[in-house]
C-alpha cells in the first residue's frame, strides 16, 4: 500500500484490470502527492469500482490515507475534483455517463476517508482533514481566491442538490451526495450536547454561509424529494455501472454483498436494501434526514465576539444581554419557516411580502406525504418543525376537512406507546397540543365521524368521532405513563390537550365520557394513597431526621403534582358542563353513574369551587330522576332518555363561570440541546454507523454481541 512511483497506467479506456485498480488506490492512500492537475485524478475517478476488499484492508487503507494526507492533501484535492465534476453535471445540457461516474466515484471515495478521519480525529479543530491547499498550485487558477475548500465544497454539493431534479440518470449521484452530506455534518456527533462557541464544524458552518438562493433551493428540493419519493432502480441495468454493462460501483445499492472497495457493509449498512420497496424511499428518507440536521443546527456565538453587522447569519435578539449565549440565525430553518403553498397567489400577500427567494411547494402534497409517512419518526419531527415554525403550513392544516389523514397515524402511534421511544411520544403530543390551541380544530375533530378504528383492540369502535377517539387515546396515554414512565411532563401535555378541547366537546361518545370520569377516579385514588403515606410518615419517629425531611419533601412535591392534575381534570369536566352540556348527554350520564368518586373532595380547598358546578348538574338531574314516576328499575336507555329530555331544558342556572383553561406550547429556552441529539439519534437508528467512542453528543449503548463491527445501537 506504499506510494506509486508514477501515475499508474490503466491502458485502454474501460479496460481497468484489478491489478491496475489496486495500484491506483495504493497511490491515492500513499505518501506521494499528486498535483491537482495530474492525470491521476481523471483515471482514478473513471475507474469502475468493482474491487472487493475485506474490512481489515479497508481500515489499513484509511489509516494510510489519514497519515499521509497531512502532506499529500489528497482529501482536499478529491473534494475539489468532486465540485468540478458536479459543475460538469449541472452546466452541460446532456450529461454523459462517464461524467456521472466521475462525480459518483468522487463523492463515494471522499465519504469513506472523510468519515474515517472525523471518527478518529484527536483535535477539536479538525486539523487532520488538512484542507488548507496551495492556491498557487498549477490547476488551481480558477479556484475562487476568497473561498476555502469547505465553502467551495458545500457550495458545489448544495448547488447540485438544489438545482438538479432527481431523474433515473441522476438518482445515483443524488444518493451519494446525500450520504456525503451526512458524513460532512457528522462532526456534530463528536461535540457535547450543548453547543459552545469553541465548537468547530467546518462543513455545516460553511453550509450556513451559503447564498440565500442556494439555501432556499436546497430546502425546497429536499422537501420535494421527501414528498415525491423517487425510486432508485434496484437491479436495473445502467450504463454508469461500467462500460461493458457489467456490475460497477453502484452494484452495492441493490446487492446484499458485504464488501465493496472502500465501502464494506459495516460503514453504511443502510445503503444496502434487500428489496425494491425498501430502496424506493431511500432518497426521500435521506433527504429528510439531511434536512432535519440542517434546520436544527445552531451555531453558538459569544456576545463578546465581534461580528459584522451585515452578517446574514447573525441573530442579535440576545445581543443586549452581556455574556448570555446567543446563536447565529439558521438560514435553513428560516427558509422552512417561511415556506409557502404553491397555490398561494404570489400577488395576494396582504403586505407580508418576503424579501428574497421563498420555498414554494404544494402543501396538499406535503400534507398527504406526511400522513402516509408518520409512522417514521423522522417524519414526525418534520411535522413538528412545520406546525411549530411555519404559520402558513399550520393554518393550512387547520382548515383541512380531512384531519384524520394526520391525526389517525398520530393516535395509532400513541395507542402503541409501549413500542415507541419517549422522544417520539413527546413529539406526537406536542403536535396535538399546538393544533389544540385553535378553537376551529377542536370543533372540527368532533364533527368528523370515523366509520371504524381497526387498530383499537379493547373494544369495537363504530361511528365514533375523531374528537372522542382523541379523548380516549390521550387518557389511555396518561394511564400508560402512570404505570410505566411516570413522566410529569407527559401527563401535563396530555391534560393540556384535553383542557383545550374541553369547551368545544360535541357529542362525546359514551366510552370517552366513561374514560374521562375514570381518569379522575384513578388520579384520586393515587392522590389518596400518597396523602395516606405522607400522614403515616409524619406519625413515625425516625432517628435520622434529615432522611425523614427528604422523604417528606419528595412526597409533598408528588402530592402537589397530583393535586394539580386532579384540578385540571375537574376543570375539563367543568368546561364541558358549563359550555357544552346540552350537546353531551353521555358526559352527564357518566358523572351521574360515578358520582360517588367526587364525594371525598367536596370540601377540599383546591377543588370545592369546581365541584360546586358538578354538584349543581348532579342535583338538577338527580331531582329530575326522583320526580320521574317509573315502574321497575332504571335502565341505561331510560336514564339517557331522561337526560336527553332534560338537557333541552337546561339553562345553566346556578353555574359559576370560570375562565377557560387554555394551554399553549412554548419551546424550551435551549431547544438545540434536545433537537440536535434527537436528529442524530434518528440518523444512527437508520443504519448510519459511527465510531461509538467518538460520540459525545449523547450516551451510546453498545451491544457487542448483536451489532456488526463498527455499528452501535442507540
């Protein structure tokens, strides 16, 4: 694997023998520096890469490359050649297969060596990349004097992604460039969970500095690829494979072979797809992952840092606070937040015209694509990003009459909460909370009737409203959390959604009404148990008074939390009875049927005013039942008949009007500490492998026995 004495000769075009190819790669990783203008680079990139090396040999090549790159600068040179190849692919009206091959090979080879160097780098400033190149070298005459290699590379890659549509000819190159983007941005995995001013991410930082036209086109193209879900021909014959039509570099896309030159299975195991169905959405999936990393990246700055006032990458909202951490504005996040529906009349802007280019795509297609893909966790994160950050898309969702397209997959995932990660459950609940802030949404979900809910196993649900199903699933999530996760934040989110829905409830189903009252019963029993335990502790004499105080404080905190939960549930029931009683006879029946559960709290100082209203309703309907002359026992149907009849005469006399509970979602002060690690966990879960020892972004659990070498499970 030493240096070649001269540029290896391939002989006739397309007649590269295995020996010649071996010689070319030996030269690439060796100690001899080949000038950027050398014929070596053209010959290397035109190779049909069909060599198969075992993992150990690949690692040897990577070690040699990393060691010699300090002096050869071969990484910078191949990256520059990649951009030149991409320029050929975008400038020519008709792109030849050999041009595609060179670009694909350049992206492919670069990603392998880049990834190895990033995983094994010792310095925080990535000196091992050795990207500083002599711009006076022959062949560099046209290299922009005001750009470094990182910026030049990101501009070339992003310009191609943003300007070239995915086609049967270009899909393989798009595939490699998306993989390369993930590698380039993976320096984030090596930093801690809280961005700091000292953090250096050369490639993603360069991406943030690109012109707004490139940023906008990249966000738009990544979204369109996610929506359109173009297929990669899995086993089709394509001329870029090799000149003679035989297998070449791209054979790995549809092959289960474990090793290909410089790209064994352990490196990117998600590239290998076992069937056409899996491969059909690979471009869409990777486009989404790249987009998520771009929009959630935050570059930390210090207020003591001198920053040009005309910087488009600067947010000075916190600049007045001395030494308060602040972040540069993320142009990709801004572009996504300002995205608009392609159906929106460009002239009908109501004074809200955007400066510069704007992402424009069909919100209808995006809505449908999200509804189809929500079982994928990365799609949930995209939906959250849109409904939280883009008011245009949020408004579009709220006026759709087929809300079940989005809500049914969300509710089904919450129904199967035991199989989901806690982060996924949080995202789903926050999406529902954001939507529930709108009164139109709360009214709409109760008007949309579902013929059936096939995935709900506990009982048959026919002709139930979407709103009733939401109530059932949210209460089920609370009960699951109470028994398994015991997460106060999750409880609060569920109850907040129910509280927002309360005043707008319309014809809540019998089952949902029963669940609501049983939720109060369950929480009240938990409250009573905690109160009893606290009293028992107070009566016991324990020698260690400090330990007693700690236990007492913890119990008091938990008791206070459950007091708040019970009050919210009472407020929800109260809101339905105050604002929507005539429309909800089943709720009245449920509290009549279980009225004993409210008795212990009748004189509780935190609950008595709310229970007064509930008892006003109970007294009204109990008195009507007492006045009713009835032969035989009361049946469910007879009670409901009486309730329905008296609902019409209900005037709400004696009811106290309380301010409606209204919960809104606000992001934490440092959302990047959650979203950056979350996005990379999603990428790793899709098969992107990374040296576990190099990951500082979050703790990594390694299963040595069942994970392929070099692959970690997160």
